């Protein structure tokens, strides 16, 4: 068994879509980023990469590489899930937290899990939680959204 941790945050700005867990959430602001700014997917990706012992998200998807400009983070996640399989590993469990003051995330969690399944992660092995930051810090001031994730991988006997 191997465990990995992931964290990400992006700035909330006007004129961007808000995409979390691969789905479009109606809101007056969206997350700024080289890709779609999907903090949940990025935290999950980093947790998986950490459990693989394969560096970090910036190493796999550098923001200097135009292949990943405005990329769907579900596609990036798919790429990393394929890498897990190619290394003879299997995802056992992912737990995650989205930390945001607004909008309310809970109504979207099931559809996030459905969308993340397109990256090859079954809804049966992922948990997504949502919290506010009790009006404290950058999340509390609604300047940005953060996410955390952990991933458990196991080595498959061949
Ligand atoms: Mg990010």
C-alpha cells in the first residue's frame, strides 16, 4: 500500500467558468489557471502522483507546455490514472475536501463523482466533502477556492 496527499488552490476571478470535479457550477466567478483551474481534480492528481512517488503535478503538466493550456482537468486525471495502471498499481481509495465559502457545493457532489468516473476512477472508490472556511483567510474572503485529497494505492501482484 502507498499513500499520497494533494493540495491545490486557485484565485476566483470574474469572466471564468467555475469548474470543480469536472462539472460547470453556476457562479458569478470562476477559477483562474493555465488549465480549467479545477482545484479538486488538481488535488486528486497530486495525491495520486504522490502515492506513485512520481513527483508532482507541475512535473507532469508544466504550465510552460501549451498542450495543457485550457486543458480539461478530467483529461489530465485520465492521463495520471493510465500512468497508475502502467506502473502495476491500482487506486484503492480517494478522499477529498473542497474548501469554499460560496457557492454551496454539496448538491453537485454526486455529479462530480459521475464525471470523475470518465477519468477511470469509479464512484465507489472516491469520497468528496465540502466545507467553508468559517469566513477566515483567503477562502473566507472569497478570493479563492482550495482542495485537499488523499489517495491510497496498492501494488498489484503479477
Ligand atoms: Mg491547480
